[in-house]
C-alpha cells in the first residue's frame, strides 16, 4: 500500500513539473489577478529575468516596493542573518529587530509612535479604528476621503474609496464615510464640520493617475483642521519611503498629518506596514485594543532596517536627481508627440505619463520590448521603478516609447 501511495505521489509531482507554472496557477488559484504573460525565474538590480531567458527592465518595482532594486546584497544578508536567529516568535516578546527598525522609521519620518502590520490595507483599517476610537469621546465619527484615492482592499479601505470595480457586490460598507471630489475646494469646505473625525488623503495619488493635491487644496485642509479639530491621515503607502525625493510625499507641502499609513518600500521587499502617529495619539489604543500575529515580523523588520540604512546613506537623494532627469526627458518626449501625450507629472520614482488614449495597449507594447510598466486610471502609464535607475535605463524607456508613438 505504501508503494502505491509513493508511486502516485511521484506521478503527480512529475505531471506538475511537465505542466507550466501558468497552467498550474490557473487550476490552483482564485483568479483575482490579471498576470503578465511572464514566468519569473530571478531578479537582480533593475532587471527581472524570465524562465525563458529574457531580461526585463523593471520600471514597476514590484508595484512601488523594491526601492533598492532586486536582491540587494545588504538586504539579502540582513534577511539571512535574522533567519539564522529566528523567523517568528509573535508580539508577546520584545524583539531587537522590531525596535531597531522602528527607531530608524520614526527618526526618518519625524513621528513619535508606530504600530507595525503587514500591508497598506492593514495600516488603513488600523488607522480607521484609531480614528473612530479617538473620535468616540469627542462626538466625532465621520471620515472623509477623496475620489481617485486608493487605500487598500479591506472593508474599511473600500468604505473610503470610490472605485466601483472594487466595490461592486461587496456592500454594505462602513457608515459615516464620505468620498469627495479630489482637489475640489468648495466641496471640502462645505462637507467638513464638527462631527468630522478624520480626513484620509494621498497627497500624491498613485492609482488615481499620479495626481498631486493642489497647494491651495492642502492649505484649505490645514485651515479646516485648525478650525474643526479633526485628524489628517496621510496615506503614504505608495508615495512614502523616499519615493518622491522626500521621505513622505506630504513633505512637498506645508503640512504635518496626525497619522501616517505606510508600507511597500519600508519592508525592503518583504511584507511590512506601519501606522505612525504623533505623541498626542499614543494612548488611544490601550493593551489589546488592536493587534496582529505577524505584524512587525523579525525578518521583515531586518529587511526594512537594511533598506532604511540605504535611504539614510543617500538613496533618497539619488532618486531625487534621477527622477528629475526622468521627468525632464519624458517632457521632451511629450513635446515630440503632443498628439499622444497630454501630461507628465510626479516626482522621483513615481511618475505618470498621461496619454490622449488608453494606456494599457502602450504598456503591452512596452512589455514586448522587455520593459515593465503599468497602466492606471485608464489613460496613465505609471512608473514606479527602483530608486537605483540611471540615465541608460531612462534612455531605453524613451527610445521604446518613441518607437511606439512613431508607429
């Protein structure tokens, strides 16, 4: 009987090997992702290598994650060292890996307290709980957010978003929430009142098309905060971690939010998110009020610490310079093809190319030229490369786009 079981197992394993990864994925997974037709073998620096030997220039960075590039040796070394000590012990214990990471994160961000989780979605939902608990003793419960914002896929996050494709058939959502038009001063002024607990905002929207908040909109938001005493929650999941040449995108404005949600970059390629607060909010969550089993995992914190070291050593300054060059070259391209390109915007390693046509077909053509990018908000090519991109990478992208637009 044992021999039969073993032979069946061997036969199943052999069949699995014979089938492609793509075929197995279609059979084994809930089909929630529209994956690119590429099976990944490995990745290094600015490049992703497919199992067919093709090398792709990565201008997506794992969707705004791999700031230091793929397989950075210092991050790999930090992960291996921590794995050799331990991988996970839970938040019942004090851990130097967590403390080292949070010390660096709070110092770079200039915030006082942190709660560690695993993702941007978790950070959003935790921040919503924090806001509601803070407001419960102040008769403040309403939460405001803006069109075009993306805050995650959890129920709390979906409740403060306006994307029908993510929300259809999933309601009812949280009550006491409003989604206002982004950058609409009149609607903001008439909607905020004494019952407003918080305003959630991406100062540089990612999925919304790489759109900045207008300076006058931020100025009004700050004025209304002083008048009504609500909290500003900055979603820096995509725009944070040095991506725009400042540690957080809101630093491009004269504002200091009460709460920051962040993730992606800060984990150095591993799942890690954080809620950052000022000292004034330190006691809103008491013992047991919020928690997570894996949040602040030691291995993720080790990777994140190594990444933050690289940022302190000049990686953020590097992306400020290279990002300015990228945007300048793209604007020159836009001047060549005014009938195709409507706008170029963003900062650092977060850049949007707004087209006068759908972006998805252009992104598909880039992939055929072995360049990875992303289409968002229907007409925008979104670039979220590792911070280590250089002039040669920019020129390859420009040449590819020029060829596509010339056809």
